[in-house]
């Protein structure tokens, strides 16, 4: 028997801490809240740690600090996530790179239990939260306006988008000189 997987909407990106702060401020303006893995740091501080480690010009820092926050709002019946993945697998090589991007994701479905209590199926999230895609699209589009696709050896890679400032910082990083060789953007 196979595994049933729910569908998700997502966008992967890398932007500067100032751009990230502006983006988070727009969530706050819409009364969204962030809860995360590290209560001692807010999401902007945690992202800045991630970004500084990734963009360090002296040495490639491993492991990269993680970012994992849940975005919620009173009377909004779904949660979105801002996370960074542990690894990226490059399609034409047998190696991986440690985290290079942040991902905004939102469930496109939700699980519904069957009457037997043992099984479940997925329903469209819009039945439960009609504004779910609208909210996701609004914040995704803010990222798209300030980013362009990131390429690996001339081909788009995993739909990762990068801002002009982040790309400039990436080019100066120890990461790009080591395992990140071959990454580019059209800025």
C-alpha cells in the first residue's frame, strides 16, 4: 500500500534580512502571529542568524541555523509555515548542499477522519478556510516581486528565488566558493 500525501502550496526563496523584516512586517500588519522553535529569538533575529551563517565570506558554516515558524491568526483556520530545509539535492550531481533557502508553505488540503477511526482522506482546504489560497498568494507575490529564479549550471533549481541583495551577498560567501559553485541568477 502506498503513502497518501497532502498537497501544499509553497515558494522557496533567499532574501536579505532587511527584505525579510519588511515581509514579516506585512504579515504583522495583517494580524498574523509567529510561533517558533526558539522562544528566545523572534523570527527576524533567527532569520538574520541563518542569513549571516549562509553568507559568511570567511568560511562555510555548518550546520546552518534552522528557521521554523508557524504563522497563524485568530479565526483563520489553517496554519502556514516559514522553514528552511536541511538539504538540497542537485539533480545532476550526487552531492547535496546544506540549507540555502527559506520556504513559505501552506496546506492545500486537510485530513478528515473516516467513521471507522482508522482511516482518513484529504479535502480541499478552501472548504474549511476559503481565504487560505488568497493569503498564501498575497505573501508569495510579495516575494516574487523582489526575487528572480536561482539557477544551477544554467537550469532553474528547485524553484528557488533570490533577491538582488541576497545574490550579491551569496557571490561573496565562502559557500559559493565551496559547494555552491555553479549557482547563478539573472540580475
